[in-house]
């Protein structure tokens, strides 16, 4: 009996010691209770120390649930965070996820463009004095979109490298989606491309601030520069460059459609009314309100952008 008791106490002591040891070592297992599913988020390791948080919701999302992606790269000296999701609450969850995986400090936060669904959690980074990096007129455009947002305090306008200790991360400019604020992030040693909103996977893209022709050019360059990359889109599941090709093809479809409207001499109202039905190839896409228009979102539709950008001949005055 006494021996059994000793054995029990011994096991308990061992358990306490193991707990104390893991505590002192900054144990890096995800914390119990850090449940991402209720926020509509899924964590994926897309390369060694490279993670995506993938928002599962359609738009408009229920409150405090994610329809947008973020990511982070862990190097030997620290972490780079890519986008802060759409609210401080979701950003807190992103930062807690990072803390559950590493005890390295967050060195930088980068915004892939100015839209509030990707920058809405910047305040959480600012509170911790973490530099926030963006491009072009991002400060001005964010202030216009929502003065409550915290804008980047580091502006980069050319190709840039971040070193996270032993790990190099490349940041480069792309064009066409968000008024000269678009950046993509590439991690060479893991072949992972964070494409921001240059690509929406299985979702209609938001084209209301875009220039589709320029966007096409940048998609083409990304496809040819990073043919083997794993791609984390701004919205939708992680995949490969085939999603960039799919979006390229979708833009070609919009262009052809708009040229046919032009040939028929349709007004914008006639054209959009005639094209409301979503083609079979895109019926499973999320964000359907962005295709033909949804008065509830107030966002410019893809058909609207196509008419403006392809049905009119630039430089030639419109005839009534
Ligand atoms: Zn977005």
C-alpha cells in the first residue's frame, strides 16, 4: 500500500515538473481554447514556418466572422504578419495564434493594400508599437475609406526585402486592384506567394477600385515568375497558380462580354440588365453580389467595371 502511495506521489511530482519545464521553455503548442472556427477562420501551415489564416465566410459575413485571409512567416529572429483581417477582434485572434506557435517577436506587419477588410485590425499592431508597412497613397486612401483605421507608418514604393533573421522575404509591387497600393509577398525558401487581393479563389473579385487591364498584366507576370508557388489568395482557399489563371480567364470573359455590348451599342443599364445571369462556370463562386451588383453591399459590380473599362473607347468622346 505504502509503495503504491509513493508511486502515485512520484507520478504527480513528475507531472508537476513536466508542467513547470514546459512553462519555462515557452511551450509552443497551440493553446487550448484558442478556437478559430467560431470566427470563421482556419489555420494552415503552407510551408515550414509559413502560415495562412483562411476566412471561410461569404459576404456579407455575420459579425466578427472572417471572409478574408491573413498570413505570417516565422524566421529565426521574428515574425512578419501579412494583413490584419477586418477588425481588431479578429486581429487579436491572429496575434494570439502567432503567440501560440512561436515565442519570437512580431517584427513587422504588412498591408497588401488599403481596403479595410485587410487593414481593419492594424490598431492591434500599433498598440504593440509594431511597424506597419504599406505602399503608395495607402495612408490617404485608408483615411478616406474610414478615418478610424490605423494606417501604415512605413511606406515602401519599390521591391523590398525583409530579413527575419536567417529568412528572406521578398515584397513587390503589383498593379490593378487597389489604386496603386497593391503588394505581394514571396517567401523563396518555402515557395509561398501571398498574393493579397490580386487573386480571389472561387470568389468574384472586387473590381470597384481596379483597372482590369493592369490587373491582367500583373497576374500574367506572377504566373510566369512563380509557376511552382503555393498561393495564398486574399480571399478563398490556398492553392497554386491555377487560381491566378482562372482569374485571368474570368477577366478575359468580362472583356469579351463588354466588347459584345459595345458592338450592340447597349447603354450601361441595358448591358447590365441583359447579363445578370451568372454563367455556369462561375455559379459556385462566392461573393455573387460582386458579379451583377447587389444594392445591399453598395459595391461596384464586375459588370459595371467591365462596361466602364472596356465598352468605352478611351480618348474618344462618348456619343449620345
Ligand atoms: Zn479583400
